[in-house]
C-alpha cells in the first residue's frame, strides 16, 4: 500500500506533467495532435482518486481503533454538554418560531380590522340608502365610495390563504366573503331586503371576523402581550357597536322613528360601548391617554343626540321635513359619528404598531439567543472533534488537498478538451479541413496549383445606392440574412466558400479537393439555386419597407493557385487570372442573371443538362473582348456533396 508521501508525489508529478504539456499547446497555430487524454488519462485519474480515498479512510480507522477508550472518556462530558446546548437551542428556536407566528397573526388581525372598519361604514351608509325615499343621489354616491374602500380591504386580505370566519358552521375565505357581500349589495340595489335584515347580516359578518382575530395566537408562556391583545380586540368591538349605532340612527333620522323602543335599543348599545371602552382604556395606557385628549368624547356626543333626537318636539318637527332634508340629517349624523370611529381606528393602528414592535423585539431576542446557542453548539462540536481527533487532522488536510488537486486536474482537463474542440471547430470554419489538419501537423501549408477550378462571384445590384438610404445596422441584417441562406445552400454541393467582402460572395469548386470535370457543373447548379432563392427573398423586418434586392452572378473556369495567407487570422485564398476573370464576369453581368465565360460554357455544354444562350461579345476590363453566355436553367439536380470524394454529375 502506498503511503501519504507517495500519494503526494503521484499527484505532484501528474500535475507537473499536465502543466508542461498544456503550455506547449497552440504555439502560433502549431498545435500538438496528441489527445488531451494522453496527458491525463481517465483511468489514471480514477486510480489516483481511489488511492487517495483508500488512504484517508484507512488512516482514520486505524487511529480511532487505537484510541477508542480515550475518545469514549472525552465524549461523555462533551455529549452531555451538547445535549444541554441542544435543549436550549430548541427552546430558543421555538420562541423564535412562535414570535414569528404571532407577528403574522397580528398582521392578519390588522387586515381583518381594516375590513371590519370598511364593512361598518358600508353597513351604515347602505342602511341610510335603504331608508331614504325620493332622491337617493347623495346616499348612492356615498355608498359607492364606501364599497370601493371595502373592495380594497378585501384585496388586501386575499393574500391570507386560509378561511377567515365561520358563518353557520361553514368556513369562509376572503374571496367567499366578498361573494356573499356582493350578493347583499345586489339585494340592496334591488330594494329586496329590509333595513333590519341588512343590519343583521353585516353585524353577524363583523362579529364572525372579530371572533377569529388573534384566535391562533400562542404566547408560549409569555403573558406580557395579553393586555395589548385584549385592548386591541375591545377597541374593535367598540367601533362595531358605534358603527351599528351609526347605521341605526341614520335610518331613524330618515324615517323619524325616534320612539320608546328605539330609545331602549339606543341605550343598550351605548351601554355596551361604554363597557368596552372601560375595558380597552383600562388595559392600554396609550388608548386612555389618546381618548382623554378628545375635545368631545363619543359618550358626550351620544348623550346630546339622545336628548335631542328623542325629544317630542324634534320628532314632530322631523315629520314636517322633506325627504331630502331628512336624508341630509341622517348623512350629517353619519359623518359626525364616523369621525369618532376613524379616530378609534387611528388609535388601533398605533396600538398594533406597539404590539408588533414588541413582538419584533421578542423575536430579535429569540434570534439572538438562537444564534448564541447555535454558536456555542458549533464551537463545542468543533472543540470536541479537535480534542478527539487532533492527531489525524494533518493527514485529513493532506488527503483533502490531494483529492482537491486531483479533481481540479480532471476538471481542467475536461475544460481544455472542450476548448480544444471549439478551437478546432473554429479553425475548420476558417480553413478547409484538409488544410487545417496540415497546418496543425506541420505549422505551415505550401501553396498548391489547381489546373481546373470554377469560381463564382456574386454581388448585390445597386448596393451602393441601397446603402446610402439605409442604416449600417440594416445593411448588416440584409447581408446576414442573404448570405446565411447562401451558406446553407453551398453545403449541398461540392464547393468551397472562399470569402465575403462587403456585398461580394465568392465560391469555388475543384479546391481544395480536386473533383475532375465536375467543378463547372457544381458551380452552375449552385448558381441556379441561388438565382431561384432570390425570387422568394425578402429584406429583413428592420428595413420597415420593401426593397428590391437582386444579385448578379459571374462564373469562370480555369487554373489557379490556392494557399493560406496570414498568421494572426489565416485565410485560404485563391490567386490567378481565373479569379480576376470570374470577378469581371460578375461586374459586367446583369441583375438577376448568371453570366458565364466561354470557357465555363464549353465545359458544361457537352453534359447536355444546362440551357444557356449566347450573350455576345462583351468588352471586359483588362481582358478585352470576350464571348459570354447567359445560364438559364438545368434539367437535373447536381449530385449531393460527399466530403473527401469526387462527385459525379
């Protein structure tokens, strides 16, 4: 079995070998042809990982077996300490969890309280609307405004994914509550509900909502928030009673129904409100101080209304008022008492913030204790581990480093292989595969003479004029779309794309692999396909207008020399009079037509598959007068290209 020093020597030697050979890759396009796997093979990597794992595992077991008594003696007090710390940690976690749940419940209670407030207001103004006779315009407008506020409160409650209230034993979510409220609104608008039934419906709904507030709150043995919760709940119930008084008195103003029975109901509700006020002012100093600052208390206002409204002279005078005047009295009462209710809800917001802040403080303390006990437990665990296994730490660190370096080497090897494939792919796109392979093996490529090749040039007609009225980005989009289609088509034939310069597109057949006499037919078939392709070509959408795009194609056949030019960005280039003449065929051609030299025509004519017509004698720059032809069509398709083989037409 290898010892630890031998493992380190193996990893160090493998790493150095990999680095030395990696540094020799790609010296100025001279690439080593050996596979990366020859530097760091998968088998050797797996074997090294197995050795490292076995040595680390065996070392730990040997040492633990020798010192198990000492480990046991040390573990007894350590485990006792860990158990104590764990118990405190669990308690702190429970307090942290409970305080978080309480904060959530308080937030939900605030949302429910907001909904109750809006339902109270809607209950009152709806009752006023139902009791109003004649012109209900003002009551209708006020009722619509209150409904909008209620809908907003429902929207705020939709985030609570649970049932809120039980009505007749059936659980209701916020969405279900809104549905029954909408049905109640329809009955109000249709006038198919009595005022008393309407008030009962909204009161039952509010009572159900108030019953579930703080229902799921667990204080985990801490009763310091009990008074705040009682004060909060009592204040909400006080506002509901005052809101019910608001609805009933508004109804009585519009009907002048201030009789003995309504007075008894009024006194009962004011008494209940007084009891709830005593409760929340007793449990909350904030509420007591805030309510004591009022210029006029709610009780004083209610007492004045009682003495005024149930006076016999007022009832007699009320009956003499018009319907609009009664409605105005009801709305005035509604607005006055609403001020007291809104003031109470402002106090409720302050009280809820105090309660929330206290819970946040409690949760912060719980988090602090949790983090403290967690830190103590971590430190205790670490110390116990150090005390029981300090003599194997160095070995563990060493084996860990070796394994880490081994994995790093494997990862870097895979990355290098990926980069190598990407580089080869890019190189094969820039150069023919045969030439690129030769360049990698030898570092240079000698120029080669080809006795028979066919060269095709194409460009866009009136490209300069098109570029003058188009943006550079539009021109780039046009060339990318057009020559992207060309690139797809040339894969079908035994041709090689030499280059594109501006709007010029150059293709050759017979290089870099000679294909006998098939070069001319391959180029001509490609030219006919490109000509057909242009009939369906449309300019990119970036032009935002139709543009007439035509290409002219020129073809010539003959000998040429091909070779790699450049070191930084090597390109496979063709040289010779054949290239120049093909370029002249393109420049002297016409848009949408294929211009052939007589040499190319003489090569394809015996094949009997192409149809061409004589153009005549053309004056060609640098060449003088030349007889040329127009290529029109072909009666058959060319043989599909097969790499490294000579296709037969």
